[in-house]
């Protein structure tokens, strides 16, 4: 057996085979990463589109606000902790029971959108979280 493994004929066959298997695994990993990035980008687009429900005079504002809340809940599946925290911070500025200035609302929205941008530009997948069950908020648009 040792003679077979050390023979040049064995390595002429084994080396390219091992290289091909390694290349296949790398290619599949890159495809998975690209697919997950595309899904994350599509989810972020929906989240940002629904932000327009918080603009004064927006058409279908209640529907868009409800969609934003649904998208933020879904964000727990794919977003890093900072995006979720900034999303909740933005929501706290637009809550009717806690009035904030327009500048505060715009700043919170800007920080939220910036976190989304940072996440997309990093192209990293979320592997862990420091969020707990008590961090989740069940909110409604009404």
C-alpha cells in the first residue's frame, strides 16, 4: 500500500482529483455566499421601501408602516445586531407617545440606513448574535 501511495503514477491521478474536489467546495461556498447576499439585498430593499410610510403625507402610510414592522421582524433572520438595534431606535423616534423633533427622526433614520449600508458592503454573513429574546419587540402600526 505504501508503495502505491508513494508512486508517481498515483500522484498523477490523485493530485488533480484532490485539486478538483477542493475547487468544487470553494465554488459551492462562493455560490452560497452570493445567493445569501442577493436574498439579504432584496430583503433590505423591501425594508427601505417600506420606510416611506413614515413620511408625512405618504400614500398608504399605514400599510407601509405595517410592512416595515413585518420586515424588521424578518430582519432577525438575516441582519446583524446593530441593524436591528438601529431599526428599533428609529421606531422609538416616530412613536406617537414619545414625540421627537424632525431632526431626531431624520438622524435615527440615517443611522439605520447607514447600518444597512455597512452590512451590505461588508458582505459578511451573520454567524452569531448578542441579542436575547427580551430584545425582540412585537409592535403594531396602529
